C-alpha cells in the first residue's frame, strides 16, 4: 500500500515581508488618494479662478476712472488701461493672470500701486495664526466633548453635550465676538479688546491679542467636531476589534484612545480640512470687531474701495488654502483607514 506524501507546508511569511507588503499597500493607497484629489481639485481650481478673475469684468470697475477721476483726459485713461492690461481680450488676460498668479505675481493695487502679493504676505500671517489657534481650540474642545458624549451614550451627559454643540453652532461669529469682548475684556479684563501684537515683539502679548478672535471662531468648529466624533466613536465602540480588545483585558482608556478614537475619527478629521478655509473666511467679521490687520480686513477694505486686483488675489489665496486643506485631509484619512482594517 503506497502512502501519498503530504503537501509541503507553505513557507512562513516573515514579519519583515509583512511590513514591506503593508508599506507597499499604504504607498499605493496614498498615491491613489492624491491622484483622486488632483482629478477633483484641478477642474474646481480652474473654474474657481476663472470666476474670481471675471469679478473684475462683471463689476464694471475701471481703474482709470476710479484713480484718475471723472475729469481725466481720454489719453490718460487709455494709458492707464493699457498699464493694467485692460485693453486686451478677457481670455488672454485670464491666462496671463493665472500663469502669473502661480508664480507669485498677483498684480498691483489700483490705488496704492503696491504689489498685491506683498500686501497679502503682510496680512496673511495674522489671519493664519488666528485660524490655526481657533482650529486648535475647537479641536481640543470638540474632541473632549465628543469622547465624553460617546462614553455616556443615551445618558443625560450625552444629551447635554449634544444640546450644547447644537447651541454653539447657531451663534453667529459677530455675536460671539461682541459677547467675548463684553465679558472677557470689559467686565473681566483678562484679554485686550482689540489690536494685534506681532510674535516677534512679545509672544505672550501676541497670544493674548489673538485669543478672543480665535475663541469667537472656534465655537462652530468645536460643535461640528464634537457631533461628528461622538457619532464615529459610538459606531467604533461597537466594532469587533474594540470588543475583542476589551475581552483581552485592555484598559478602558487604551480601548477608547488607541483603538476606537483612531478608527472612529475619520468624519471629524474630514471636518478639520473644511474648517480651516472657513475660519480664514470668517476672519472678515472677527478682524473687523477686534481691529486685526489680517487678510479678512484687507479684503473687506479692498471690496468697499473697488480695488479688484486685491480682492482677486485674496480669493486666489483662499482657493489655494482650500485645495491644500483637502489634500492634507485625504492623506490623513489614508493614514487612519489602514489602522481600522488592521484592528478589524
């Protein structure tokens, strides 16, 4: 009787090879995410910049008439129109403007003749520091509220956090800014009511000067992050990998902060990318209330004055911030998703 030989045992895969495969899959996923982002962002970028450029034509503003006045001679008006390139077709001007914008040349102000890029470069750090500070405050508050609500799902704490988040999201930025000035600057003089101190001059005074504007802007971000994170954590805490980690004896803190939080924070992370441009856009109101020399106040003053190149340049920078935020969020989501797949 002939016995059949048993099939050879498959070669064991070494941990190094597993790590290499995992790194390869991660790199492919990251490349695909960036490719999808570019495929979506590029058409949006072109359309948004075209609309931004066409603002000058739609408004009908003529720099020659605005700067020189109604009594200007026709030859002076034509000379100024040629200086700003308004004597060429719109399509040609758009292509030239877009190409120059990507090289850092956003034209010059119709009134001050200062390059728009220089004006934005001096104002953007103010708005950016306020937006980043507001995003940090909103993230810390939103994460704390979301975790507390998820761990007390269905209880009075959960309902209270949900009600608080809903209430915060309904407060307009202008109302929040004025209320903060009244309570934290007038009644209880903890922070200055306005003005900006550069960090090069004094870091402590700089943080104090941007705290109230950042608080006013952070309320909406905190409420959105809290609600999204609460929903994601409630779902993650019911997944098999979390239940398995609990059965294996891991502490509640590790289960929540390491397993559930990492894998249930995807929607909240996506919100972060959307809120940064919104925070910079919302700076128009807060910078007006707190007299902050930022991009929002510059854009408002240029719009009231009819300085179209400055408005176009500010909108172009805002569009680039939206694109960059979207790409960063896609990368973060790719980093988070493999963790969820490994744990499950």
